[in-house]
C-alpha cells in the first residue's frame, strides 16, 4: 500500500540510477556511449561501475500525484552505488534496444510495483558524472522523465528501503537550498527542473528528437 508521512530529512550517505548489486543484475546489460551520445557497445550492469566507469545510458523518473506531491524513495542499503541515499522516484538503465518509456515502466514495476499514466520527457540531454567516497564513479547520459501515478505503490525491499509522498514545492526547495541530503544526480537535475514551473502538471514536454542518438536508436529498434 502507498503511504504518506511528514517530510523527513535523510541520513548521510552518498548513488546512481539503476539497480547495481541486486539479485539478477549480472544478466542485465547497459549501453555504452561515445561523448556525443552514440552507442558504442554494451557491458554487464553488474560490472560497469568502478573507478573508471565508462559513459553509459540511463534515465531518471519523477512520479507525482494529482496534488503535485512527488514520490520520494531511498535506495536499498545493498545497492552497489550510493546505498541508502534519498533520491527521486526511480532510476535505471534501458537495455540494448529497449525504448525509454518501456524501461521506465519496467523499473517502476520492479522497484515499486507502480503503474503510471503517460510518461513525458522533461530533460532530454541531462548528463552527469559523480564520485563516491570510495572512488566509485557514476558517469551517465541520463534523460529525465516525469509521470503521474495511477495506482498505489508497494516497495520491493531489494531495490527500495522506503518511499513516501511529499509536496514537490517543499522537496525541491530543500534540495536546492542544501538542507536535504539527496543523491548527487537529483540535486543537479533539480536545478533544471525547477525553472520548468511550480506545478509538474504544467511542465512543457520535450521532444523525443532531442534525446541523445543512442536513445533515439533504441526507440527505433523498439518500434521495428
């Protein structure tokens, strides 16, 4: 069942989109990228993150309800990267040939047993690189999507330690002013999401044509 709770501060701990180090991850592949966003190969997701993580394709998704509350999650403590960190609703990696929206829907189901309505594109070219205290690097071209929930959620504890709804205005303000400890990618994304407007229901939708070349290729393969 979904649940709400008062807005809460996260405990300190630094991750990255995706489920690294969980059961079944060894069989999954991620798409490797050139600096211009072209696909240049694939590699197992279970081994991609390290001190010299290659640039690869990922996504982030922010899920809202009709009252402009965001579903915030804390990554499972067994995650390979940034375990236990508070972050946006869902992150992940599209498989080779997998359409982005299919990948987003898949990860929301796997992590939160959650179904959403239409999935829209907010930031087609978001890219970041960050380093954990142990030297592990995250290095992704990571388009950002947003959606509205159409059902209750139920967390998968192998992926998510906790999840709760909180007002977007409060969450975004606390992320930007530094009073909330949050994943590094979420903090960077917030600086670009806030200017889209105070209500996610009225954000402009970016065109898929603005996605990096590898993402557009994935979409074409999916349609064919």
